[in-house]
């Protein structure tokens, strides 16, 4: 199926009744002031669907998740993009999948004024920064770091009754994202920073059964925690905790293939509880541990 995203919802922002058999979700847009809006959206499909939508010129900060979001940690990433002109695009949602979104849109004039720039200079700056971080794409993808969890939580509570206070929170969120982009841009051009990131990767693999705070790894590598989260995600495509968990599982799986009878000892070495390990193992490999050796 192919459908325009705005054709999905009624005036209250709920899925139109004649489409409710195939879709679920909502879309609420709050116009905080002239040139600034925030949109909260969730889409679920019972069949493969290609959505098409239009986007106005400006700068976008988009929090994306692949499930219903109840806390800031439920979002997977923060994407930053900018467009000189109105654009149109498409995205696909498979049957049974769900997409969550909080999106902030600044018109160029408003954000430029806040940064004491002219709109043309601002857009060139953003496009240059995005190209430096992601040369083959028109979007920068950042992790949700510890530093911006509070801001994300405040955005999740957006409603018309707290519109005035929300404006300040939106600006704080956008300025932090811009600062993080500049930090990441520096790290990508700094050989010493990249060496420190690879060092963290080695530390994670060496300390496979040891639980450490993010700040401990950062201190060992000589980075601050936010820079570590940003750089590691860009380098590896996963957060530090995701990478560590996946490596633990892979190490344990290799051990189970050769010595299934020592399962309890192998699980203990990972630092996970029995229930945690089994649930994560099934998500990663598609089978429970007692069947893994038969399949692999």
C-alpha cells in the first residue's frame, strides 16, 4: 500500500476510522511560535506500507524509535537534517512494525536569529557540518546520550498547556544537539580522538564479564562521557552498552557451541542473570540456548 502520511489522520490527530483496520497511531503538532513547531507521532501497520510526505524548508531535529515510547531511552537515535527548499520523500513501514517520532522544525530565519546569524549563513553552516560527519547522506544520526535524556523527557511531555516553557526546552535541546554535532565533527578529524575510541572498543572486549559505568571507560580512554557516546556510536553503529551486550552474547555463544554442559558457568561470566541472558540470546540468535548447538 502507498499513502500520504497526512491522509492517515483525522482532525484530532487520530487514525481515520476508515483506515483503522490497517493502521494505528496518532499525530499531534504544536505550533509553539511563528517558525517553530514540535510533532509527536506514532505509526503501526498491519500490512507493508510506503508512506510519502512533504517537509518544509528549515532545520529538523528528529527523535526516532521502533516501538512505543514511554521514556527517553525508548528512542533509538536523534537525526538532524536541513533543507533549503520544501522537499518530498518516502519511507516504508513493514507489517507488524511500529515507528515513533518527536520532531522539531525550525524555519531558517528563527534559528538564525537565535544564533545571531543570517539564514543563508546558517543553512550553509548546517549543510557543511552534516556533510563533514556523513558525506554520503543528508542527515546526521546521533545516539541518545546521558546528557540529553532530561531534555528528551521534557519534549515527550509536550502539550498546549505548557507551550511557553516548552519553547525554552526546545531551544536547549536543539543547541545541545548542535554542540554534539560539533564535538563529533572534531573527533572525526582528530587522530588522537579516534585512537581513544578504538581503545574503548578493546577495553569493552577485554572486560567482557565486568560491569563498568560509562564514565569509567571514558576516563580510561581520556574522553568525556558524552564525546565517547557520540564517537563510539558513529564508529561502530551501536551504543557502548549495546556493543558490550552483543559482544558478551557472541562470546558466550562461541563457548556454548563447544561446551553446552557448562552453560551456567558461561552465563555467569557474562554478568547477566539467567533470565536476562536467555531473553537476549533468543533476540540475537532466534533460538533458546538449549537449541543453539543443534542449529549452529
